[in-house]
C-alpha cells in the first residue's frame, strides 16, 4: 500500500498521494478506497499526486486501469487533476480524445495550478477539452 488518501474540506478535493513503487494492485486499491469514502461528493474532485511514485505497471495493466476509470459510474463523472514530477511525465489517464475517456482530467506539474483548476469547477459537469 504505497498511497495515502486525504480530503481537504475547504476546497472539496480528495487527494491521492502515491509514493515509492506503485503497481496495478496499488492503483486499484487506492481507487476502490477513494470511491468508497467520497462517492457522495458531487462533483468528485480528485488531485492525483504522482511526484513521488515510481510506476511499475505493464501496458496491458495500464489499458485495464483506463478502461476501469472510464466505465466506473462514479469516476466517469469525476474531475481529476494529475500532478507529475517536472522531470518525468507518466500519464496514468487516457489522453485527450480517447474513445474510452468520459471523465474530465488535466495534467499539471505544479500542485497549486491543479488545485486552482479543481476549485473552479462547480456542480455542473464540464466536457473534456479536445
């Protein structure tokens, strides 16, 4: 279990911090816990922090995870900001325009910018920018 989940009530943002080696099982476990705890938040705003993680996942596992996110009834309506380290760009989410992607997500290298994007989202769903 190389992750920590927290919630910031002031901004209404659920934060998932991954650290160390992170594999497919870690991603699935974190996702299940996140949904279990915060599924009632509408809209669900997630800050996914990958700055301290070392991804250990195969291409097929990556595809399975993307499919899971895109088809999950809670996560497909979520807004997800992914924070990458400046020197690595390891996207855990579908790229813009993916046919599987029904969720709104953006990728950042600065946490404050990710939080600002999530904070500006009100109750109405926004379409994915292509």
